[in-house]
C-alpha cells in the first residue's frame, strides 16, 4: 500500500521563509552591484586627481607589453593613491639622477626611490617616513677562506663593491661609521657589472639586496636600506597629503611593506641545498633537538595555547624543521621560555639554548653579546600606537608636560633614537604589559613594530586605537641569533629561510590576524553602499559561521595529528636504526635476524671489524671517523644489495658490522669475503667528502685507506643464531693476529684463547687489588765507556710467571693499562728511594708508557708529584714511548710531551724500525733517544748479514740519529761480536742478554759490566 507524504503547515511556512530570504539576498546583491557601478561611472573619474609619479626602472621589474610596468614602487603608490584620491601617471627613469632632475624641472610631481643622503635636501621635501624598508648583505665568494664568519669587522680589510647612487653609498658609509668601521667601497653601475668584478677579483666582497643563488656566502647581514618619496620644495601641500595617505595605508595594510618586499626584493624560492659542513653539523646534533630561546608573553611571536607552543616563532621553526628533515632526517627544534630578552640572550651565550628565536638587536649589540645573527626573517618599520579619545570623556588628555612612551627591553634603543628628549621612555618585559599600561593611561603611546602593533589592535577590542608609522632612520630587522661558536647554525637558518620563500609572511599574517582589504573598499563607499554591503555580510555570516569554525578546528586537529605521526616516526626510527650509518642497530638486528633465520638451516654469520679505528679517531678526529664509518657501511650495504634477498647488514658496535648470508657457508677464500675486503680497502676520498681539511704536520689528508678483520661463523644445525654471532666475534681476534685484511672461520680451538685471556684478566684484577706486581730492571750499558748508563724497568706478575707479551695486550684491551701504568711508576720511584737510602749508585730508570695511557690525563701530574714528594731529580727518570703515539700528533699527545719537557724528563722512542719509521717525523718529535728494536738487530747485525754488507744499514741509522742530535740505544744484543760491531759504528748505549737479563733491584746494586772477550 503506497503512502503519500503531506507536508505540515509548519514545514510549508519554513519553505516560504527560506524562499523569501533568498529573494531578498538576490535583490540586495543586484542593488549593491548597480550602486557601485553607478558610482564608478558617474563619480569615479572626476573624484581622483591625476598626479605624475617618477619611478626607477630596475632590470628585475615585470613588464606587461603595452599595459604596465610592475615593481615595488608602482604597486605601493597604487595603494597610497586610494587614500590620497589620486590617479597616478607613472613616468619611468633609468637612474636616480634623471629622476631628480625631472622633479626639479617640474616634469613630475612625486619621485619614488630617493635616499635622504642624496645631497639635494635643500631642493626637496621628503616623506615623514620611508615607504621602502629593507636590508642588504655583504657577501664573499665561497672560495674565500681567510675570513672569520663570526667577526663582522673583517670587512675593514676588504674592497667592497656596491651598485647604487651616491646617496646610498653615503648611507652605507655612515652606517659603517656608526659601528666604527672604515669601509672601502667601490661603486659599480649595476649588479651585473658588480658580479663580474667579484668573479675577476677586482673586489673582495659585494653588497647585494638579494642573496645570489650559488657561489657566495654571507659575512654581514642587515645593512639598512630605506627609500623615501620626494617632492619639490614648493609643494608642501602634496607632501602633507602623501604623508596622510601613507599613514592611512599603514593602518589598513600594516604588512603591505613586508608583502611587497617579499614579492619584489627577496630572492626567489629555490630548493634547499646545504653544504657538506652544514650537513655534517646537523648530523652530529640530530639526536637532540635544538633549543630555541623565546620570551614569555612576547605576543604574537610566542605564547602557550592549550599546552602547545604557539605564535610566529614556533610555527616558523616548524617550517624550518620540515625543510631540514628533507636533507637530514631527525633534525628538530623545541622552544624554551625565559622571563626576559636578556635572560634568553644569556642562555644562548652559556649554551643552555642553541638559538635566540627572533631578535631585533643590531649588529653592534650582537657582536658585543657574542651573538651571531642570521639573515633577517622580516624587516619593518616602527609604529606608535595611541588610544583614541573616548566619546564624552573630557579628562582623557590629562596634564603631562612630557608624554610617556612604553616599549620593551629589546626595542629600547630604537625607542630612544626616536623619542630623544620629547618623550619619557618606560620599559616593560613584554608588549602585553605595555598594552595594559596604555589602557590604564599610565603611558600615552606604545612604540613597537608594525606587526606587533597590528596584533594589539586586532586582539584587543576594548579600546580604539590610532597607529602611526614612526619617521625613523632605522629599520627593525628580525633575525635568528646563535652563539659565536655555533655560527654555522646561523648560516643553516639563513639558507633554509631563503628556500622557504614567503612562508614566513603567511605565518605572520595568520598570527596577527590583519584587517581584510575589504575595509579599504568600505572607506571609499557612500553611506548607502555601506548599508547594502552590511546587509549582504549579515546574510552570509550566519550561514558560513558553522563551516568556518568546523574548518578551523579540522585544520588544527590535522596539524596536531601530523605532528604526532611525525614524532612517532622519529621515535621509531631512532629506536630501530643507527643514527650515523642508517643501518639497523644492534638490538633491532639481533631480534629481526633471529626471526629471519628461524627456518633457515644453512647460513653464515660475518662480523666485520675496522682495524685500529680508535687510532683514526684519536689521530684525525671523530668527524673523520664518522665519515669512515659511513663510507665503509655504504660499501658493505651496496654489496648486500647485489643479492638483497639473502644478504643483510647491520651495525653491531662502534667499529663492527654484522652481516648475514643465507643459504651459503662461507670460507676465508670465498669470493664474497674477498669482495668485501677489496671494496673496503679502496681509498676513502676525504677531501671530496669534507669541506674543511684536517692537517697533520707537513701533510694534507686527501684520502685514507682502511683495513678490515673478518670473523665468520657458519651454521651447524645445533648452535643458535646468537651463539654463532659470539663465535664470529671470537674468530675476529684470530683474524687480527694474522694481520690486516684477514678473514678467519670460527673453530672450537679458538675458545682456548678466549679462556686464556679471561684467566689473565682475572689475574690482572687480582694483582691490581692485592699488590700483585713487581719490577725487574735490565741494565743499559754505555758501550763506549763500558759503564752502566741506566736501566729499563719491566713489570712482572707475582702470582704466576706469564710473559708481558701476553698480559700487556690484555691489560690494554680491558682498559687496565692506565692503572697498571701508575702502579709501575710508583714502584719505580719507591725503588729509587730505597737505593738512595742504602747508599747504592743511582742510574736513570726508563719507564714504559703505552699509547693506551693517553686517556689518563693526570698521569704526568701524578709522576711529578711522586718525584717531588720523594725528592727524585728529573735526571733519574726517562719515559719510553712507541712510534704510534707520536704518529697521532693530537693535542693530548702534544700537551703530554710539553709537560714532560718542561719538567726536564728525558724521552725515548721505543721499538724504532717496527712501526711507521718515517724519517720526516723524526725531525720534529721531541725525543732524546732512539731505541732500535731487537728485530732489526736479528736481521741486519749477524755475521751472514755482514758478509752481504747489510750491517751498513745499522751504521747508517746510528749516523742519522747522531746527525739529528739524538742518542741511539740498541736492544737485543746477545753476542760479543754484535757488541764490538756496534761499538765500531759509534753506538751510544747497548741493552741485551749479552750483558744481562732483567734482574732484581738487589742484583742491580751489585751489577758489574762484563769485559769484552
């Protein structure tokens, strides 16, 4: 059964009401359009007065054929003309000289683009304030390495090119005088000629309005550049009308200057391209967010809303963060509040914060506070905000002889510059408190930037305000600030801000909620037209309010969700992956590989270890060490990608990588193992990978060759994956013993070495705890005189007779050597005291110093304190070092040797001939003795070697040492024939079993040098 719907009377009435409202809306729209058209046709032409305006034609101006030429000046004049009721007729000139001549001759009535310092002030009237406020920057080519980027005073040493008129050049010189800078400026007709001059090295630096895309870097930013409108001296009425129109324009379009500057004068958007040094800096800091210092209550730049950092600064740095994450994943920023600007600056100086979020301090104050500024994010005028007189209140203009101006600590200097003696300045922590003082009539005006003044006017509806542009010779540039030691971070912020283009402008507009352009149209309408527009607006507001609110809420929720998702992704990535190499980290790899191999019966586990990676870090620095790790990991990863389904790699530890190979049992000679060794053994081009060069004495490091040790464990169907990993680590130790670039497959017998080393480690721990060491001394004989010249102290274990060749490497590996070094030093000093008290002859004692003891920063002080406490002269102590420590030549080694030299302690180079043995470094290392290793004697000082003439090699080394002013010590001498040959060669000191084995302190006291046979 079908039913028919019959609408009720209420529904019929609702439908009728809706149709009636729609009809009224259409009728009002028609009347509004008709009225506006009639007004434009009937009165528009006669209402606006034609005025001739002179404008400079720049090469970057946009020209529409047959119609118009667009640039900053024409568009700004178009806005001002609305309030001046002018019809501007533009006349274009190629330079400022022709422009001003035309103004003087009466060909034009207004000249735009004039510097006040042009020199014709007596013939001109200038606008009260600049209509263009911008900045220039001093740049140098990237190839210029002499300058310190953190010291802007280096510009005094340079020839600086500038393109512009005499007035602008004079203005820049005056700016330099204000900062006590004597600038050497060279003028060029245009930017193109200036760039050619920089390329041909006719000038050292250049001043540009726009930062060139490539090939340059900034050294000074925020050079002020302000342009005024000029009028003939006899037309003060037109000048007053222009000032009024510009003031009205500023009130209705507070960000017009910033918008036009971003449109015409900033460089075009381009893809972010960081240098290697900048990427390396971000990579080193991406594990921890950069702290951005902000000031509490600094509306609209920073405030907390619903527990979230809000305002211009947080949103801007979110844009910076998103841009940088495309280059270096993991970079992040977070805001930290401080009570005042001075507290925020102090936090950056002390390192508590990394970035001063947004500051208007000038270059001079920044230099005094050791703050390095970025390129300006925004440049604008100062504005003065006043409260209009309320209707019916006669006491509003209360009696003050000198009006009071409120400003903040950061803009205090600019306020004083404007106020002079006409006003009294009161400083407030933030503009919220300054606004309250204005509302409470404690002050007459608030001096602030245009954006902050606009925010105050739009956020506080309980007062009527008047906003005037301050006619000032200074502009306000908002920059990021960092400490001098982090100057590279300022360059990163500058480059990223440039690449994001005018996004910053949209952030400012969104936060200060500027008035719509529709207000200007309303001002020009007749009262009847304004009533019609009001009716139209009222009709649309009710219907769109719900949609607007829902859209805003939806955008906020979407933004927060995106932030949460990005944060979760960063956390997951940091948890599972190694931040340096991008490979899986150890914990994640062990878990995932174990699951991956659960059903695989045949596979190989490979541990790849970088030989002597610790020496690379200590010799060249951790920056190069990180580069080596990234290059090696990349090469191994590329090899694995050749068969991505069966090969996998992860970072296992600091200098070790874990590789899994499925369905294959590897051997030492396997082609895959040889490929890994060969690939990683290729030189690493450090010069190409680093922008800065690390320099050793006499050498520039251009490349570095690394060597590997490879440990392999193959599945046997019984051992677990984690057990095989441990076995591969054990195999690494055997591979290292075989030499560099060696591979070894795990065997059960290798566990014996592990057990032995564990047992030695336990013995060393017990000896350190229970006085388990004693010293033997091997005499050193002056072969020319036949007398004892000294002894070498050699450490032994009391509990068991274990060779030092076994327990010393274990001590170095386990980190015991620093403590053992101090113990042996104390035992030697105590023994010298006992010899002295017993009246025995005293000889210099050589103490061995391991390169692994470099981490004991207080060792030298410990030695000197023992010597001072026991009255041991420095002539009785010698320290023996190995070649590897001298080869590092790092700052720790240099400081150690400097302290020992200052204490007059003799130094000896041990095991000469077995390590690097570079004759070059012998010329600058501060040793007194060269100790020739026993292996050299065994090879070159035998009767068979004499017959072949090889013993002359020993004689040449002795002669070389004497030529360098050093004495030679030969160890390992075991026969009378060797002793005689060495004596004939002019050798200084002999040590070896021919004279004596290492003996006890008591035997040293009675030791007699044997006579030669």
